[in-house]
């Protein structure tokens, strides 16, 4: 009888382990658990979106303001605290998505907050799949499963999905889809595949303009490698570029007709340059420098209008760089290290101790990412080049303007893949050392 009980208990344990194993290895379960985690956090913190004292500006910030204008029939306008007319402050994709939510569920309502955070959570959970397939394409299924789970549990992915009405999660999903498509496009000559890539690239850069340089470099790399093999992809690549141009051109035309000048994606580049290059090191973006947090700057923005205000920021930025070139170089280097370590100043650490955890996590990820890059470079340089191009190109604009964790989020997908790959190599090497016979 005891033997039967033991056998039954063993079979039950094995069955449970098999179920756990199937769940662990299933991309579908990774996505499901990631979504549940994000929704739990979102629903428990949804009230944080509302700030009545600032007319709920924290509900999407500039995105929410413009979306409100669109939903109320006032057009793509007024990104800050008062009606200020047409704007090109933000790219259109996520703004119109939030505007659609406002149309259905009301402007700045609890239902709208739940709906937008749910959408963000879905985008972030689906990114587990793209992370899985990117890792699978490059490093195999074992790394893919681990990378998928890391993304499901990744603190930034959960936080940005569940606590921010912003385009971070959509941008990240689109970037990872584009990167995955580029990995699979290398051996394809189908015009349909290249047109599809151009369509995806156009939508992606309209959502997150810094991805444009990455997309162009990935296309150039594919064309270069195929040319060395004696195959020309000039026509398919041209079709992809044309499709991308067709997708983004309506936004360009709208901006030209509205402002009577060419504004390709966003109008606020020189403001972002200025707030990152004031010489004030007390914060990454000092409150006094930005119209969303400074009454004086907001009044100047209203008085001058958007384009003249941005022109004044251009003059201030160039004057600063001309007068203090060494300071600009120093700030650029400082921002570079901030992107990859999360560290800006000890003063910020003392003001917000959670930034210490941010710096530890960011630095750890960077170390393992570099280990993964080094290992991949040694085994197959062609394999690692798309990763290098994306990691080098995407943050360039943030080195000269200003950097925050959410800005880097799109490339966190490939950082996680490389970090998991690098960590797995280190773990195996350590295991071999520990189990080696001792003399």
C-alpha cells in the first residue's frame, strides 16, 4: 500500500512538473502571465493618472492634451496648459489612439484610464513574443524562452505599461516587430515582403521618429550583404523606401499646410536640445526650463506661438554651445553614461533613492548586454551587426538632448536578448569552473 501511495505521489509530482515545464516553455503562457501582471499593477494604481490641481495633466501629459483637443473636435492642437493652436509637438500615431479612447470613454475619465493602460499592457505583453522570436532567430529556443520570461517580468516594461499613458509600449512593440522583420528580410527578394517592411517602417517612425535611422541602416546592411553575394536588392529596397515615404508623407503635408514650412516629424527638437543644455545639473530636465513645469516658459510659448518659441530655443541652444563648447561636450558624455548606467548625479540619488535601484538595474543590464555582444561577435559577426547598428544609432539623439529610461525602452528589447545570451554564457562558464576536478 505504501508503495502504491509513493508511486501515485511520484506520478502526481511528475505530472505537475510536466505542466510547469509546458507553461515555462510556452510563448503563449509567457504573454498571458505578462499581461496579467501588467493589468494587476495598472488597476491597482489607475488613480495615479489623475491630478485635478493641474487639470489632469499627468494623464498623458502632452499626448493627453493633444488627444483631448482631437477628441473635442479642436484638431491636433494645444499640447500644454492652455489653448495654443495647432501643434506638431508630438508624432501622431499614439496621440490618435488615445483620442479614439477619449471619444469612446470620455476625456480624462476613469474608463479612459483603464482602457489606455489596458492597451499599453497588451502592447507590452505582446512584445514578449517579438523578444522571443528575435532571440530564437539569433540564439536558439533556450535563449528565446529565457528572454521572453525576462521581458514578462522586466520592471520597466511593467511600469511603463501599467503606470504611464504614453507611447512607450506601442513604440517598443513596433520597434521589435521592425527589428524581427529586418532579421528575416535578409534572404527575401519578394516585393510584397519588402513593401510590407516599408509599411511597418513608416508606421513605426511616425510613432517614434528616432527609429528612422535604425530602419535605414538595417535596409542598407541587407543591401550591402546581398551585393557582396552578387545579388542586387536595389528594386525591393527602393520599393520599401517608397512605401515608407508614402506612409509618413500625409503627416508631412499636414504640417506644411498648417505651418507653411517643412516639419518632418516633430517641431520641438530645439526645445529638447535647450532643456538638456542649460548648464544646470540639478536634474536631467530642470523644472524652470520647460513650459510644462514653468509658468514663465509657458507664457513665452503662448506669446510667441509654437514655431517662434522653438526658434528662440534654437538661438539659446546655439548660443550656449558657442559660448561653452566644453560644457556641451561634457554634457553629451554625461548623457551617454546616463543612457547606459542610469546615473546622472548624487544629488538626484539623495532626492529620490529609488533612482539607485534604477542605476543598478540599468548598469547590470548593460554589463550583461556587452557580454552578450562580445560572445556573439566572436562566434558570428554578421549575426551581431543588426544589434550593433540599432544600439549605436537609436540613442544618438538623446546624447545631445536629454535622456530618460522610457526613451531607451524600444531598444530594451534587444538589450534584454543580448543580456540573457551574455548571462547564460557566464553561468555555464562558472558552472564548468566549479565542477572541474581539483588537483
